[in-house]
C-alpha cells in the first residue's frame, strides 16, 4: 500500500532547541513560505549561526509571515533580502511599524559594534562587518504587506494565511496557514504557529485569541517548565525599587524596547499612584524604546482593540508615570549619572547584549547601593543571564566590570505565557496530528511536551535544529 500523499513539509531552520532565531519553512509542491525570520541571540555558537547560509536559496521563498516585531522573530529579514528574497512579508499594521524601528536599531548597533571592534581590535575578524546594514533594512521594509487580525489572504500559490491576536506585544499574532491539497481537490491541511503567546493577565493587552484546532501545531515553550508568580513578582518589584531609592541608589532596568518598557512604565505608574514613588526621575534611555512608546501611545489614542478596555479608558496615564524623562540623544544619555540617585533608568537591550544599557551597567555594577532588575526571560549566553546566575564580574566592551550591585530577577513580569497558561490556551479542541515544541531551551520544551502528552494525550515532539517533517 502506498503512503498517503503529503500536503507539504515543515523544516525547523531556527527556534528548535533554543529560544531564539525562529524560522520555520513550509514547502508545498507549488510554494515555499517562511514563518518568522529571527536572529539567533545569546551564546556565541548561536550567534554564529546567523552567518551560516540558509539551506534553501532566499530567492526560492515566495512569501514570509512575521508573528511579531521582536528581533528573534524578525531580525534576520534584512539579511534574507540581501541574499535574494523578493517576496512579500505579511504582518499586522502595528508589527510592521514596530519592526521598522527594531530593524533600524539592529542595523545601527551592528554597524556601531563593527566600527568599535575595528578601532579597538577586539574582534576575531578583520575587518569586522555587520550582518546587514541600514540600507538592507530600508530595502527589506519595502516588502512588508499589512494583514490585519482575523483577515484571510492568499499569500502564495495554494497557501492562505490568517493572523489572530496573540496578546504578547502590540501587533503580535499567532498564524494559521491553510495549504490546498496536492491535487487541488483533496482536503486542505492547516498548520498553526503560536508565535510568542501572551498571558491571560497582560497588564495592557487583551489575552490571546483561543486556539481553534489545526492539523499541525508549532507551539512556543519559552516558559514551558515554569509558573509565573504574579503577586510575588509585583511585591519584589516594589520592594527592590523602594529600598534602592530610599538608600539613594539607582534602579537600572535592562528592558526590551518593545512592550517590556511599556509594562515597566505601567508598573511604575501604579507605584506612583500608591505613593511609593515621590519626585523620582524615571529615565527611558533608548531611541528604539521611545519610538515604540510613541507607537503604543498613538495606538492607545486610536482605541486599537488590542488594548484592555480599562487601559483604553485611562489612556496615557497607564504608561506615562510622573517624573518620566526621555533621553533621545546620545548627549542626553551621557548626562544620566547612575551615581546621582535616587533614580530609575530603563534602557535597552533587554538581555544586555548591546545598546546604551552597557554603558549604564559599566557605571552601576560596581556600586552596592544600586540594583539591576532583570525583568522576564534571559537567554543563555547573555549578560542578563550571567547576572542572574551570580556572575561576580561582567565583560563589557572588552573589559571586566566587578558586580557589587544587587541583582534581582523577576520572571513573573514576563509577557510570555507560562506552561499552565499555554495548556489553558490549547483548550479542549481536537488533537492536532502532531504538536512541535519550539522556541524554548531543551529542558523547558521537554517539560511542556510531557505535560501535553500526559494531560491532553496529544502527540507532541521536540524537533531537532534543521529537522524536516512531512505535513498531513
């Protein structure tokens, strides 16, 4: 008996066995579609994978779908375009706007790092080069096409796409692809990519639209082995801020420019309303974060439906606490003196892999009066992860800086669903033929696989990097 015909194949080009570099290639007899196109971040061996050519020619990919505007989901797109991709990139309107600022910042940081390495000789490469530059980003942005929530579009021959609210950051979506049967007459096959799932209790955004079933599910597992302690994290956040400020120190918060900064500002606005913050300057020192804050503010003013009704009703007061000061230029950034507390400084990048946060860490870490708050997930190989694991010195710009400041990690303020929330999102729908656990470190992905197998009796698999599987 011959094997049943397949609707196509799925190849895990990234996001398998790691939390970064999400790239999933769907191929049918007629089309190739890439879902997410992210950068690898963290460990050197992961970052080096950004320089490896994809096992498929960029020009052979007909279209791409981007679930949201974080670098680990969209940050490789300019390189894909440089290498020959000419298809359309589908994303929600807010994702497109946010991706523009994130990608421009990424190119700028890479150009800066390459220049710094060439001047000071700390790179192994001569000359050091960026993975892509600002011109590549501007070319890439020309390929974006808006696809709003709950709208179905034919994105390639025999492939339709629909985006649903994921509640992770503004514009974030989970994606459903419908693949026409190989003979054009048989039953279509559906494949859902969760992207990064938000939480049912995100302080600003509505919860994810519920999963409605699919033949194949590609599911994130970032917090696949953890429960968030919301009450405990909120209390620890308040205690860390209050105690540091009372002792005249600086609270330094590495924060993702998109959404994490808004969540932190929301928490600080709440502390101000309760009288915990009194006449304390709060600096946001990241051009990208400030550009994202502008987009969030405009979306709030436009009453975009992704926000919770209470947030829309209260407006900008939800994300603009008293004492907020915006450092847009490098000169304004340099004038922030971390030894001049009490104050709060929020700066990118969130995992302390680059950006202005590095200069603030150099100044803040040696002083025991200061506190560094690591909010949310920190990937292996990043400076943020090193700090949470008790590093006594941190290498920044080729020099080691002693760590004497207090380090506090708050995973409960994450915008990622934990494993009970992921299971809740899956609901009670018909089991997919296979569920693939991606975008998680191996222990987290395996833990979630076991929970899905035990509780739902679904077939769940943790794929290997580069693995190719057939679709039903």
